[in-house]
C-alpha cells in the first residue's frame, strides 16, 4: 500500500474535497519521508484489518449455518438469530459508538471494541449450546458497534489532507464493499476444510494483534469532553434496534404480520422522538446539522439506496450458484472473486482519478454500472451458466461498487468538524446497515412471491431462478433511485480560476 504523504492533493473540481481541520499524523512524527510512508502503511493496515474483521462477520457465518444447526441442534427459527443477533446489536448501537468515540477518544473506543469482539469470538468458538452461541454473537455486535465508527475517524486523524487520505479512504471503501464476498470465500474454506468453529477462532489472533499494535501505530485523537446525551443515546439505540428488528421480522414473517407492523410503528415514533430530543440537546449524540448540508444529506440517501440494491447480490447469488449451478460452499465462495478483485483494482486507480474529476463525476458512472449489472442479472434462468450470465455482472458490480462507495464516503466526510467525525461515521455506517436490511427485506418478499407463483408450473430450480430475476429487477430500481439522487441532489462546485 504505497502512500505519498509528502505530495499535495490536486485541487478537486467539486465541493467534495477531503476535510480539513484534522491535524496530520506526520506532524507529530519525526524521521525520513520513507519511514513516515512505511509507518502510514502499517497504520492503515491495522485500521482496515479491523474494519475487514467486523465486515466479514456479517457473511462468514452464513455458509457455516447448516453445520452449526446440526452441531448445536438449532431450530430453523433459532438458527436465523445467529445472524440476526449480530446485526441487531451492531446496527442498533452504531450511533452511540460513534459519539462515544468523539467524547472518550477514538483509539480508546477502537481498542475497546476490538477487545470485546475478540472475547466474543473465543466464546462463540467454544460455545457448547445454542444459547451461548447467540450470546457470543450479541457481544460481537456490541464490540463491532463500538469499533466501527472510530475506523473512519481514525483515518481522518492519522492521514494528512491530500492523496494519502484519499488512498486510505479508498482502501477502507474497498474493504467495506468487498468484505461480504471475502467472508463467503473464507467461510466456505473454513467450514469445508476445518470446522464451523473456526469462523470464530480466526478472529482471535487477528484481534490480539490489533490491540497490541494500535497504541504503537495509531495516534489518539483529541477528546472533546462533555456529558453523554443519555436521552439521545437511549432514543437512538431503541429506534435503530427497532428498525433493524422490523426488517428482520419482514424476512421471516412478512409485511402484514402484526409484530412487523408494531416494530415499524414503534421505530417511526422513536425516530421522531430522536429528532425532537437531539434538536434540544446541548451535545447531541446525533448532531442534526450533519443532515442539513445538501451534498452530505444527498450522499447519505444515495448510500442507503445503493447499498439496498448492491448487497442483494450476496444473498441471492450465493443461493443461485449452490442450488441452481451446484457449486460446493468453497466453489461458491471463490465464485465471488471477480467482484472482489475488480473492486481492489478500482482502489488502485481511484485515488488518482478522484482529485482530478471530483466525486460526482466518478459516482455517476459507478452507480450506473451497478444498475446495468443488476438489469443483466434479471435475465438469469435455470439454464444460465456461470460464465455466460453471472461472471459479467460480478465484474461490473465490483467496479461499480468501488466507484460508488469511495466518492460517497468522501462527500459525507467533507467539511465535518473534528469533534463530529465519529458521529458522522456512525451515521454513514448506520445508513449502510439500514440500506442492506431494507433492501434484503423487500427483495426477499419479492423473491418469495415470484418463486411460489412460478413453482406451480415449473421445477424448483426454474422457480428459484424466476424469483431471483424478479428480485434483481427491484434491486435495479433501487440503484436507479440512487442514480437519480446522485445526479439531482449532489452539486458540483465550479472551479475557480486559481484551481484551474
């Protein structure tokens, strides 16, 4: 990961320049430029490895679920909570974790979150029964929510304005986008070649290394003392938890279920209460001014719809390649490599293009590629082969995700005050979580309806392919909404004569 900490960033032609106001890490470090560059590379490796570990756990367990069910005698309903328990606590506590980092120190929260996550992974690996495994997954979610918002804030604090910071954010964006597919590869390998328990044990040496290296390589951010907004913390946690739980209920019980309706209604009431509480709070857990700037608000909304469309590919294509194409778990995991490798290639190119073109000129083609790939996937049938109908969309989605997530991250973080960077990151990752949950809930419903309708006159595989094609149609609509938002809401600032 080469860094050029001594180079200035060329003036960006849009308003989405990298935030200023955060002192560069090199200001407090001495040594030759080459040594500083190597140190920045190691710092980034520690930070994004933590992000990768947290992101992996959203999918790495999925492929292991059948073996977990057989080993611990889970019911079908109980098994879903191995995934949902993690998502519920992680999504519900992100806003609280972000603000806690602003007040207590982001490196401190980063290390605390990794410690909790690692301990939970040990407990999950050794879990003798279903109850203890669920408790471990809940604890992992708490650790992830404490750590994840500080990841972005630490990048802002430890990398100087300019190309070094854009490059660091590009690697973060790639890990955030590709982590799901990497989790599928890793989960398939560990489950097939070792044991399902290793999807938890693999986190332990990584977590220990991160906790030991963080004080040596990551500079602590300034603390912004203040009292916790307890009313805001409780309201934000309850509203986000309720919203994620409502989407979970949709996937299992449908939209018309009374429990689902009650969860959505209570979440809506709590979200309104959150706005009222935060508008009156002296030090809000969610500073509402983060949502009033046009470009940032547009980027948050674009992120929500883009993730709602993109993340459906992991859920549906994993089933398609195994059930319809007959891939083994390991083969299914490796089938996602085109998506991952394409995104990683974009990471190498975008830090040079983004300062010259501006975020919007990269974002629009990126979202367009995602939409085209999803429309391509609407043509899948039970006779579609991997090479003829799947690998092409995967390449497009990988490149499109790379060109979408990084510009959105840059736009959201542009101009954020240092004391609000943790909160801004918490909102960013909450939008990703809510977007993924919203998209999956809606698309699973579309898939189920189409699958049941087609199964009357078709084989099981043909019905499944038809259901997936219908789901990808709606996913493409989500991507289209993201494209409209990006084009209509996010503004491009004309360059001044001096910038030109």
